[in-house]
C-alpha cells in the first residue's frame, strides 16, 4: 500500500465530501485510509505539516516565515444529525459549530479552534490565543471586528506582545462595504467552502473539524508551491 495513495484518498474525501466507506476502489481500503487519518490527527502530524508548509510558502513569496500581523474572525457552520458538540448562534440563526480562525495578511491559516456556535467570539478568541503555535511568536498586530472589543483588548495587552486593532463598519451606510484588512479572513472562509467536506459540519469531535481545516489549507498551499 502506498502512503501517497492514502493521502490522495483523504484529499478526495475532503474535496467531494464522501463517506469513508464510499471511497472509490482505486484507493486503498477505507479502513486503512481512516487509520492513517486518525493516527496523523492524534499525533499532530497534520498540524505540523501545515505549519512547515506555511513557513515555506511565505518565504517563497518573499515574506518572513513568521508573520507580524494577522486577522481574526469566526464562521458559524450548520451541523448535520451527527451527535457531538453544538450550539445555537442567535446572531446568525445557525445551530451548529463555530470556526475561530487566525490568518496572516495573505489569508493563510495560522491557528484554528472549533467550538459550539453558542460560544461568543470573545470567548473563542481567548481559547485560540491561549494556544498559539510557535509560528505566531512575532505577531505585533491582529485586526478584528467590533465583536471582539471590550475586556478582550485589555486581556490581550496584558498577556501578549501584540495588540488587537478593531475595524468597525461605517455607521452611515447599510450597503456592503469592503472593510480594510478584514476582507482577508473572509476570503479564507471562502476558500474553505470550496471543499464539500467543510460545507457543513459532519464530525462528532471538534478536533476532527480542526484537522480537516488544516488539511484543506495544506492542499491549497501545496498547489501554490507547485
């Protein structure tokens, strides 16, 4: 059995959204594919691979491998009938989970935390910022929307070397406005929606959701590097 074929099978499931048992016959047995998926998820292989490719891609684009600025936002996603952590986001009317993403100024993922959709953006941000990877050690500024204002700004200023810069929507208009800096993370959410496995939440565990997002971003970065 070729590990290259195992990875191809995992990427096929990501792109098409098919169940493990429905993998085409040209791939290895679904039990073997799922075994490696879970193994590489539990030991952090997917996250480490993603972070290394992120550093290499930034260097190829003429940037320092460690970003100094980023953008933080969340996306609420509907859950299917599968049991697991879930909640209701009253603001968006969605019963499901919430993806909290920190991306660099190019839109590439730096950190991810998945919670119930009922978790407030500020609480999700605290959880995400409390477990930043080593690639975030040079951060100095993170742009956020008005939902992250308040006590979170002081909490970040006391514990980290970077600050949160709030970008507010103009009050005098109700039309669509392209907000500076904030559009970068919105584009990243759009990238994730290209993978059918991420169009809804199909997983029982939030850690599995995070793994699929790492894999989706890894796939995009490999295409750029190639």
